């Protein structure tokens, strides 16, 4: 059974959280509510999330401040954040969102289909990264514990090839996404999203290359890709 990804929804208004749940329920993932920045940070202490939908305007700790705390934590700094806001103060306000670490900045009212599509991209990448990490861990165990036997060596080589093919598929998907975003170059989210995905995939490819026979990196670890 494939484990579902978790999506964190942060908004101080219950009706907004309900609307987000209605929009994202079709993705069939685990939706976690947080009614404040403080509550969101608590949830991030114990669970891993594929993406965070974060309201900008909240009493107390607002979205920008919440994002700053998320990006300061090593465990959570790479989780994609999509800012949602009911106001638009122009380019400066939008830039502040990207400066805070967001991969996208969406003004309300937004197109439900567009929001769902954007979230689904990050969920799919998260799920594939989880599969890659699990396979890489299994491969390391085989290389470290059973690489001396011919059968084990063949199994390791086969798993390494499968792992490389899976990563290539993710890289191809990310490249297609980047091209799609480039077509909408007026949207500053293109640059932020492309850079975010490129950083993750580069780390995965580097770790995978280190596992290749003769690389001397059989003990290399795949970086966390939350």
C-alpha cells in the first residue's frame, strides 16, 4: 500500500481551510489543518509534508514570519511553500513572499483547478523522492552487506539501474515543468520553482552517481528531500 503524502494547510479562518480541503480532496492525500503559524510549526516538528499552503495574513505570527521559521529549520527548510493572500500590494509585496522562501504566491480568489494542479506537482515529486530514498537505502545495504557474492552484486547493479531510471523520469518531469513555467515567464514563481526542483534533483543525482561501481562512494547517502 502506497503511503499518502501530507499537505499542511495554514489559515486562521475555518471557512478558508474548509474550502482548501474541498479543492484538494480529489488528490486523495492527507490534509492537515493548522489555524495559526505557531500551530503549523508544531505540526512540522513531528510530521513530514510534501507542500505547505500558507495564508499571508494571520493574527500574531503572519505567513512571512512563519515561513522564516520554517526555512531556518534544517528539517523543514526544503519543503515547498505556496503563499495564499487576499490582498495584492503589487510587485514589492509579491517579492517579499519569494524572499521569504515561497515557491509560488497566489492571490485570492484563485482558480481551484490551477491550485490543485500546482499542489499535485509537488506531491508527485515528493512521492517519487521518497521512493528513490527507499531504494537508495536498500542499495546501500546490499553494497555494504552482500556485495561480495555474485548474485548480490547482480541484484545491486539491477537496483542501481532501476534507481537511475526512476530519477531520470523525475528529471524529465521537472524539465517539462520548467518549460511550462517559462511559457508563463511573467509569473515570478517560474524562477523560484525551477530553482527549487533543480536543487533537489541535483542532490539526488550526485548521491546516486556516488553509488556507481568504482566511484568510491558506496557509503554515500541520499540527502533528505522533504
